[in-house]
C-alpha cells in the first residue's frame, strides 16, 4: 500500500506540473492526492469502490479548500490535481476495450462501475462545496484566539 500511496503522490505532482500549477504548491498537491488515495485504500476492503471514492473525494475537497484558504489562491489548483488518483480512468479504458472486443456484458459492468465512481466524486465535491467559506478560515480563527 505504501508504494501505491507514493505513486499517487508522485502522479499528483506530475499532474500539477502538466497543468502549470505554481511550484510552491507542489507539496500541497502531492499531499492531498496521496492522502486521498490512502483513504481510498483503507476503505476499499470494507466497502464498494464508489463508497470508498466518495469518502476519499470528500477528504480531498476538504484539504483542497483548506489549502486554498491557507495559501490565498483558487481551490481548483489543489482540487483538480488532488482528485486525479481517484478518477476511474482504468474503468473507462476497460469499458472501451470490452466494447471493441464485443464483450458487451463486461462493457456494461465496467462502464456502470466507472459511472458510479465518477458520480461519487461529483457528489463528494458538491457536498463539501456546500459548506460556507467561513468554515475554512482556520488561520483567521487561530489569530483571533491568540489576541
């Protein structure tokens, strides 16, 4: 599992490079992608892929919003690259492969699973974005408590 998390972290940073994220944010992006994959790996033995993806996506979005407030930059910098390890690219690939090889039952199964995972990601994003922005201003709250 350590290798998978390391690969997710490096892949997230590589995705950040590809999309021209400023260098200063690479550690945040890598951390967010790695932690999201860690949660997915911990939940997958106990739940279905869509459920594990949903909870991992919630954490990725929470961390992305916190990082955006902390660094005073757009949340999409962290969210787009951080969600990358959870995207069901393999499921889409195998769906297309099964369609080309005329294995329609397998294509339907893998395609429906990829769709469920994609919907889980969207629901996780929407759920966290419903929280008010003030919730994520922890830095401001900490400064007020020190006074």
